C-alpha cells in the first residue's frame, strides 16, 4: 500500500533481532481498514516479535512500520496505544488479584479512551455476557477462556482501530474459543481492523479476509483466507496429513 491517504497498517522491509539473533528479515505486509488478517507460522517463526515491534515493545533494526500514513518505527508503546493500536498478548498478562471490571477499566488509561470508558465497558459486556455476570469476581477465579475474554475486553477499552491478538485460543476449551473468535468477527464489523496470530489455522483462515505465512523470520506466502486454506504447503505444514488427503 502506498500513497498519501491513510491506509491502515503497512510494514515495509522490517528487520528485528534479539542481540545477534535475527528474528525478522525483510518482512513486508499490510492490514487495511476493516480487514481481518491472519498471520500463520510455526513456533519461533517471529510472529510475536512482529507484534511486539508494531506495538512499540521492540525497536526494529531496520524497515518501516506505518499506521495511517505515519511512521511508528521510533514511537513509544504508550503513544502507539494513543494512535489506536491495541495488542492482546500471548498469556493474557492480567492482574489476577483484581476484579474483572478493574482489569477492564485499566484498559481505558489512554486519553483517547477515557471519555468513551462507559460506552466501551458496555460494548465489552455485550460481546462477552459472562464477564458482566462476573464483573466483581477476582480474575484468578475465572476459567482460562473467561480470562482471555477479559484480555480482549481490556484491549477494546483502549477504543482501538486496530486490534492485534497473539494466540487467543491457546489453552482454551473449544467452546470458548468459538465464542472468542465469533466476538472478533463482531468487533471487525464494528469497524476495527484485526491482525490475528492464531494456532487454530482452520478457524483463523475461515474468518480472515487475507493471510500471510511467516517462517524463519520471512514472509513465504500470502493470499486470501480461502486461497491459503487450499494452499498445498499450508495444508501440509499447518493442517496435517488428513487435510492434505482431503
């Protein structure tokens, strides 16, 4: 994506490393306004590194991260949240000794989110009715799936225009995985772009408009969700032998 108009998220030739260990090599991808984009890849491919780089938690070695036309490559994490990007990290990173509602309200710390705090809270409870019922419960008492709902809800409290998620289904019961993925579709319908790193490749590509395959720090494939679901490499590497024979 090029040009002066705001065009969502653009990653151009991104390089990132931990010390001497290179994690990303020349990564180029985009997430347009209103899109759901999935990022696939094995463990250690660099998926989390890419999300951390976008979120301002890791400074890239080279390349450009552009959001709505602005270069974010050197912008701090708290200022990136102010610009409308929010991340749900792997492992949730909640304050487990606090209540559900206290965790959610912490998401509205940014200036752009404070005025919309009450409306955002109602939006989260509409998406996840179980959290309304348990809003006074201590988070450590919740199931893993309910805790993931809190993590997604906390990110929504920032009033984002781009929501990034790192393995939201990891370690969660299938029934609650379905609820969370359905909520992502509703969030997207509300005008929020979604960039999704997800181990459940079938589910991710079914709901995604487009996807990329990241292996050893490099983009090795891209296409629509449907195209990638039928790609022989994706089916062999990520969907298993039964998918290949289907």
